């Protein structure tokens, strides 16, 4: 079956280009050569999903396999959803307009907690039963991956299987097994038994969660997890992530799909390395993407040539978790700049120092957008607690140079509600901002930028799985808001801007991030109560979420406000990201003592990943980086 | 070198808005390695212009764009290279080199031809004739009166130059199009529905195709969408 959309329909929705497909570099294949059809589902609107590099990587990779066809689908905006429901149009793929229900696999990427209700909504729009247990041979296998999949439990009841790790590694093998199984006449549902024993695959229904007999300390009715164990002997007790050994051995999406619609980041993207050496204690990405693995300069340049030729983009972003940590960044940029003088190159997550300022000057970039400092905490003491290796001196030196270079806008990022935060730390935020303004006044008029705006942005700290702070209590709503008001009252400098925002979303995010199988009921209830696009402030329905928490008896005291004891069995303990729980706890202990940990290039702290992988930063000293 | 390209926009590309469409063409030119010339300055943009934006949902059979190249390139080369890079739904019909001092096409367009498919549940011939044969048609539209935005009434009958019913549901129309006088055919059709008491049709989106763009020489319409013009 093929879905057709009438002109009438397309002309009555906003941005119809979201729904038409057919973009340059999207892939068309002859269906009669295909044995496995996979639909990559991004649980947000097209314009957001298409900015996502992971989508382009998986799409490119899966479509390079013979006999496999990877298509795409996104969450329709509510105006489109309403018309689809009214006209009984099922959710479809953009490549062939095939209803999702007809695919072998549909795969969701889990990028942020507040997209979970969209997943349920997309399944429902596709006419696929929401719960894994209700699906039959007529339904596709529903798989999920991405950074949030490492805590698979909140969505465990809705997923048939999970893919743990980097997408480039195991899918080809998985599909080969699937093909073999199907050719022998095997049933889709029986395939799960085969898949579950392979690398990186987690089938939630093959694991049983046992709870303690009494509520956790300080909680009303929610008991802790006693253990999680497989129900079949051949299913592994713990599922280890799969990862790319050598970044130069894998393909890169050199022909990314070019949306017609202007999307948020409309540019070519080149990933220069994966992982981060820094080990900030609040950061989930810094742990789950370990170890740092570089791409060689030659390969990057070669791919940049190809991407630009295949897209016609005049903007290029070199992405990574921390650009400065790429050895030879300057040479790389210089070469790109010489080859493509008309292409605007940007480096997100660049630390500001003399070197990077010179770099930005050269790129003719940055002045427009202003300088960004992710200081994260207001005092050195608290920055040591969270292991954010940036000092006040570095920041002040950086801004001084920047003001001399003519920059006139500085953005500062902080988190409120960090573990061990005191009033002094919060006050430190306003003090740092004032010190920056002071630095500007200190410079003679003819040496500095003409005016100055310092913008302070704060977010509320949310403890995440697989970080040293996974044991921490999360601040409650009132504490968050009080802290914010306190900061607001302290910021008195006219050149410093600060805007407050509501904290309830952070409470929810924390609840879902560290949720378990029982949290699935809450997500279901929220969807039933009409929640979707929860990460869009104008769509977020606070009342509906509160009602759902009430209805399901979800205890925030248990999920959010409780500091976990050392022996806590986390809902994600049976997932193995290579970084050990022991290491994370050691880091947690060091945070309590305010001890800074060196980064991976300075000294290996034995996080565990080198035991399961033999490449990357852990072996850099013996391995020449080209 | 200045080039003028006549092209067709149809199919799913109809749902790509004008700004997105321009970026699509610009990127295709870069992929095709057309030596586009750019403006100077901090934010250089290509010397590229379009005769008249096409509304969302409409197709165009003789759309016109112009651009300047840094170095010489033959018309055939432009056609060949660009055609390879364009997505389905944009087709190049012709390319020619135009003199440097030629005013931009945008400034020359004064009228456009449309083919409009009306709802097929009735014969529209009489209703259309009755509507268009009148000496005066007033249309409401948003405009500015002494700098303030408000609804104004505009006499548009003189802006309709030719019309004909091709069959009971298909209206061909040539009317004003350009920066000075501009008649949007969808607004005209809405007025037709109102005048013929077909109010429920107001929500219907007719299929509209812009068949050609015209200028005027000595009072006579000349078709710029035909390569011979
Ligand atoms: S094993 Fe050592 S070097 Fe490798 S990622 Fe872990 S801490 Fe860093």
C-alpha cells in the first residue's frame, strides 16, 4: 500500500515540505531487491530531526547494505496529526510513502527524555500496538537506539529490542541474521530469541525485574530493585555496548540528505572525533561515548571534499564534544580554509583562549554570534566538585583578549542545583559576570569593543545515568526556583542579562532519565492525557503531566529526591557501557572531596573502557596520530 | 556573463516555498560547479534573481530566473550540468546569455498567464462568464492607508487582460503580475465563489498553474517564458 496525500491536505498544514520527501540525496531503491525494510523514526518534527547527524550516519550506513532499505519518518506536527487522524492516514515513510506497519523494523532514536511521548504517538498513528506484548506477526519489530537507550527501562515495555552502542557496527550482522531466519520461514517474533544472544542487542522481555519487599527508605510505596536477570539461560546477564574500533575504517555520510525546508542547522557537518577526554562528572555524553577516537586529518579532508561537492552547502560545522582536544586542529582548519575560502567554517564547543581566538579571527567567525563560556558553576570550589577543568583566570584572560579583538557579546552557561552547591556558589555566578564586565571597563576605550552585553544562562542540573552523579539526589522544584530567584536578585549589573525559566521540565527530565520499568506507565498515561512535543515550551502541558504522575502514583521522592546508597541496583545496571560502576563511584567520592581528576591525555584513570577496546585515547601514546 | 534560465516547477516541488526553493537552486548551482558571481562584503550572496515568486501549491510551466557568472560558460553547459543536479520537479527548459545592461527580469514582468482547475462538481462556464464580464470587480485585500495596515478595496477588473474557459472546469486567465499591479488569481477565484453563492468552496484549494510570464512592448503583451521572446 502507498499513502497518498492530497493537495488539499498539504495546503492546509504549516510547512508542507515536512511531509513530501524526495529531497536531494534521499535514497530510492527497487523494492524487489530488498529483503529487510527498516524505517528510521525520529520522535520529533522533521525540521528538528533532520539536523541530527546520527540520522544521516545510520541512513547512509544501512542503505549501503545490499538488500536493506532504510527509510525515514518523523513526528507529524499537531496540525498534520489532526488531519491524518481525521482522514485515517497512517504514519508513513518519506521515501516510498509506505505505512510504517508494513516494515520489518521500525527504529526510534532516543535523544532526549522529553521526546518519549512522541514515540508512543507515532506508534499509535502507525496503527502499531504500543506495548510489545500486544504485537503480532503483522507488526514490525520495534527497535530503539541512541544515547538515551542506555537506560532502556522507561520504554522497555514498548520496545521489542534495543541496540546498545554505535550504529555503524552491528546492524549489518543483525539484518543478515534476520534474512536467514526469515528465509527459513521463521517468524518475526521468534527472531528476538536469536537476536538477544548477539552483540549489543537487548530484548527487554527476556529480562525479569525483581523488587524488594518494602518501600525504599524515605519513600511511601516504591520499593528498590533487588535484581534484574535474564529468563533464558542463553540470554546474557549483561548487554555490552558495541563501538567503532577505528573511526577511519568506517564510512561517513558524504551524501547527506538536503532538506528543502530551512532547518535549524542548515549546513554540512563533519564529525572530527568521537568521545571526550574531559570527564566532567555531570556529563552523560562524556561517559557513554568513551573512549575518544580520532579521525585522521587526511580522512576528514577527503570527506569534507565529498560532502561539499555532494551538497553545495556553503557552511561547514566540524563537530565533536570539545573541538580544542583535536590535535592539529589549526592545520586542519587552515587547509580547509585554503581549499574553500567561501565556505563558512564553525566549531561548536570551542574553549576560548588565545589560540582559539586567533582561530576564530582567521575564520572571520564568532563576532556575530558572540563568545560562549561553559563555566557550569560559579566558583572554583564547585567547578572542582563537578570536574569542569576551566579556571576563573582562563575565563578572564579569554574575555580580555576577546574584548581587544572587538568581541562585544559574551554568553555564560551555568547549572543550578549541582550537588554540594551553596549560596556562595550561586552568588559566584553573578560575581563572575560582573568581573567580566569589570575586565572590559579596565581596558582603555580605544582598545576594547564599543559596547558589551554579558548574558547569563542557567539550566537546572539533572542527574543522569552512567555519570558519577547518578547516585545524587536531584533538587526539588522549590529549591530550583528559590536558587534561581536568589541569583536573579544578585545580578544587578546593567550590562548583564539574565532570564528565569520554569523548573518543572527539569524535574520531569530527571524522573524519566533515571526511571525504570515502572516509569513506562507514567509515559503511557501522559500520552493518553494528550502530552506530545514536550520539549516545545508552547506545547508542554504541565497540568497533564502532573495529573499523570498522580494517576500512576509515581513517587518523585523515589526517583528524583533520593540520594542512592552505594549498593543501589540501578535500572540500567545490566547494560554495560564499558565504563565501570566502580570507576563512576570513585569519581563520585572524589567529587565529595572536591578532588579534580586529570583528563585521559594527562593520565588514565582506569575507567574500564580500555579493557574492552584496543584503540583510541587509551592507547594514544603507543599509537601515532596522523 | 548574465544568464537567463526558463524552467518548470511541478510535482512535490510545489510545496516548497519560495525562499526554500531559491536555496535549493543555489545549492544545485554549487554542486553543478556553475561559476556563480557573488556580492562583496562580509556576507556575500550570489547574483541570482527570480522573475516572480510562485505561491505555495502552484506549479509553473515557464518560470524565469537570472544569474551572473564569474567566468564564461556556454548555455548548453549550464543546462547540462544544472539539469543533473536538480531534484525531480524542477526542469530546465532553456538557457540563454543576455546582454550585461539588460534590466533584470523582475522589473520587466507585468502580467502572468494561469490555468486554474475549479472544483469538478459543476459546470462553471456561465458563472465565470457572468463574473468576469462585469465592468467592475472589487477585491478586499490588506494594504496600507497612510502607513497604517488595514483592509482596503481594490478595483481589479482592468487588470484582467484575457480569459477563456477551456472546458467546464478549466479557466485560462492572463492578468496583472508584478510590483505595481498584481492580481492574485486565488483571491479572484474566492470572489467568484462568493458571487456565485458557493461559500463552502472557499476552503477548496484549486490547482493553479502559472503558464507564462509576460512583459509589454508598445502596449502588446510579450511572452517572456517562450525562449524566442
Ligand atoms: S581507560 Fe583511561 S584513557 Fe581510556 S577512556 Fe578510560 S580513563 Fe580515559
